[in-house]
């Protein structure tokens, strides 16, 4: 525990601040996408990404709402942990995450997607007994109620994969935390479909956009230029 406490204390305060900032940005982008799609009228042709043969076969597992909600904590901690790495990797991580958010935002505005929870029979979930179903009902109510929108890409998947890619292969980060980040990215991605918050294609979209954006940023390597601008000590 003492080792863990020292590692947490080693994270610069700006790491926690940026983590919270990007959490707020994620929420703002999500809401702005929904607002602009209504304003521009693109919401009128929102479509469903459901693949019945796949999505109907995925069971509802209300217990995964805990993982789904814990994602918000993971994103802040994941971004903060990246600040333990060198400046080049940190800048590239923030650029990759920002690009992924921007791509997702374009989908929200110009290719909006929707889930009819009433037709899927999900709105009765919150009325059933059990704390996990109760929590899931709150999540549904806070996320559009009978009509869920901004599904593709799943930002839960997108952001979680970005957090893992930010520490992947980094010697400054312990192997345990790198494995933990991978496991959490997988569990959070699973939680999006096991809570029926997303369809299978939304997961593919979130994971795919995160990976592609990070590949693009690593090729452009803005962190290298930022590193060169750092004054010599």
C-alpha cells in the first residue's frame, strides 16, 4: 500500500486536473453533438446500428452497471497516469484523445444513431427489484429515457481504449497498471452491451476510432515537436 500511495503522489497535480478536464470535455462533446443534430435537423434521420442476430443474443447483465459507472473514475485516473510518462508520450496521448473525441463528435452531429429502449423492452428494467436494475434505470433515465442517442461510436469504449494506449508499453508505468488498464478497457467495453446501453457496432466503432486516431497521431508525432521546445535544464 505504501508503494501504491507513493506512485499516486508522484503523479503531477496537472495530471489530475487534465483528467478531470477531459472528463468534462467528454460530457460536453456528447451533449453538444446531440444539440447540434437537433439544431441542424440531422436527428430526424437518426438510424439504429442494431444487428439483431448479434445484439439480440447478448444478455442483459445489470451487475455490469457498476463497471459502466466506474469508467468515469478510470478515465480520470488513466489520463493522470499518463503524466508519469515523458512529455512526448503525454502530448501524443492528449492529441490522440482529442482527435478521437472530434471524430466521434462528427458522427454524433452528421450520422446520429438511436436506440428505442421502449421497443427493446428496457424501460421496465428500472422498475424491477434489485440495486443493479435500479441503478441501470437511473442510467437510462439520465441518457435519453426511452430514446437513447449518440450511440456510435461508444465513448465509453473510445475513451477507455485511449487510456490503455496511453500507457501501453511505457516503461515508466508498472506492468501491473498496464495490465489493469487493458482489463478495464475490455470490461468497460463489455459493460456497454451487457447493460444494453450500446449495440455491438457501437463498440467496434469506439475501439476502432481510438486505435486509428492514435496511429495517426503517432505518425504525425506532435509530442516530438513539443519535446524539442522544452528549454534545456
